[in-house]
């Protein structure tokens, strides 16, 4: 890029870079800055565009933002408080982490993983494979202190 000259930068490209980077050539990327310096030396139209951008930046820098009126401040603060009270921190967190766009697929994956792992595990010694409903009823009778038959 160090060999870039005025012939490599058109006036349209110069104006585009002027809009993007401003009139302070020190803020431009190095290769673009060298090409801009070269076109400024070679083209009166480039110098006119540069002067116009520089004048605009000076006018914008001289502008001051007006102070908001007390009524506007009150209205803005009231709107802010109303929005803050409507949206709790949990709702804000939910929105920031993606809401249902992220949560539904994550919960679906967790459910599928739970079912898959549960079906792959072998039955444990405590599992009643042969239908131990009678044992469960006897334990219930014992816990409730019920005598007799069901």
C-alpha cells in the first residue's frame, strides 16, 4: 500500500473516504491517507471537497446541544420509570439471553438427553421388574397403620 498514488484513488473514492473518516487525514488508514495526500496535491476538485468537509466539521463542532426543558426531563424520567416497572430484571435477563429462541431448543435437548440416558441405563436392583404392586400396597398399609384387606 505504500506505493499508492493519486492515480489509484478516484475523486469518488476520496469523497467516500472523506465522509467515512473525516477531514483529519491523521485519522485515516495509512494507505488511504497517502493516496488522499497525493490526490489533494493533484486535483482541485479533491481540494474543494476537502475544504467543504473541513468547514462542515467546524460548523458541527461549534454547535451546542440545547438543554432539555424541565417538562421534557420529567416526561423522560416518568417514561423510564414506567418502562422499568413493567419489565422486571428477570424478564430483561430472559430477553438478553435469547428468550424462547434459545430456551426452547435447550429444554428440548435436555429432555431428549434425559430420555436417552434413562433408556440406556440398566435397571437397578430396587426396580420391580416382576410387578411388585402388592409389596407397595403392603408398605402403604403399614405406613398408614391400616389392618385388614383392601
